[in-house]
C-alpha cells in the first residue's frame, strides 16, 4: 500500500523535501531580507565573489512568471500585493542565488507558452510534473507534493486507515476524481459513497452521513481549519503519495534548452531547504499539517 512513510526516502531522493518531503524535513525558522518581502518583484542582490569564483551558474536577475488566483500558492492579498507560498519561495530562491527577483503575473493558460517564447527564465505556479507538461518544458526538482488523506468526525475511533482496517466503513469521495479511483482500487471492502463535488462529500461527513472522507489533503486541511467545518473533523492516518493517482509533485517549470538555469534553480532550492526557509514557508501558508 503506497504510504508517505514508505515513500519518504524515494521522494527525498527525487529532489524533495517538499512536504513528503515534510515527513523527512525538519522544522526550522525562516528569515527573509525585508526588502525582498516588501516588493512584488525585486531586489538588488548581485552575485558575490565566492559564487563568482565557484564555477556555479549565476544570473544577475531571475525572471519568474506566476499567476494570481490560486491561494495559498499565488494570489493577491487584501492590499493588492502579490503573495503566496510560490511567490515567497521564488524570492527565497533568488536570495540563495544572489540574484535580483523579477516576478510577473500572467493568466494560467499563458504561462508555459510565455516560458517557451523566452519571456521568462522560470514559471513557479504549482505546475504538476506530467508527461504532457514534460513534452513542452523542463522542470526543477520537485518542491511540493499533493497527497490524499482521510478525515473523520472528532471522536471517531478509527485510527488504522489501511484497507483491512476499514472493512465495511462508509467512505465519502468526490465522483470522477483520482481519489475515487484510489479508494475503489484499494478499499474494495469498504462502502464507498460518491458525491458530485468534494464540498458535498465534506458536508456529508459533517452531518454524520459517512464515517470518513477521502480527498486532497491541501483543500481538506483548509476546510478542517476553516469556519465551514465548524471544527467537526480531523485527519485520520497518514498521507498517501502514490504518483499514479496523486501526481509526481509540483516543480518550477523551466526552458528545455537552458541547463544553466535548471542547475541554478535546483542548487538554490536545495539551499532554501537546508537553511530551514522552506519549512517556515510551509508552516506559514499551511497551518494544518497535510503530511
């Protein structure tokens, strides 16, 4: 059964601490340069002498593209300032690369096309690494994963969410999703109830119509921590990270013909993780742990 604990080593080797990643990462704090946090896209950092003499690839400016309608990854806050996990991660990458950061917003459907045209050095907008995307662009090491998880009402005695532990248990899941495919493949002895949307499945859980819900851990975490759940429910068991169902992670999209920028981004990502800055961003934007 593919579980976060059994996949942790493989995911870490694939470039991630990114949340499964989180199972293997330590909790350390983040310190950003104030000038980088205050600006949408800029800094005056220049490559230092140590980097210039190290033989590592360097850029004076890294041009990122993102989009502004996908909280908490990239969005405009109440004051109209571009914010989000991806935006701050881009700034942290620039800081580690000793480069200025130029972050511009484009509509989602234009991002990869603009990258292929040479309008940017990288796109950081929560793109999943898929075979289709790889035919168009290259990708950095993975920095985030999107697991599936179970949730139940508080007080529910279920702790073992292995298939054998959920015989006869009623599981709500959204119709036509990877989460439906997953529970149908592995939880054949459970009672699976399909709903038109994830919201309806969660509402059924809140009302006690099902014993468990299986869904995307990120959206579930925000629901559990938000007002709509009325604090009714909590995660049960571990995260599921099987790439066949939940994807091969999120990564920075890069040009296919620019190995220098790929090396630069991957090196900076590694340093962001090692410094503890990555984990601080995770804690800031994802207050309920999804792994």
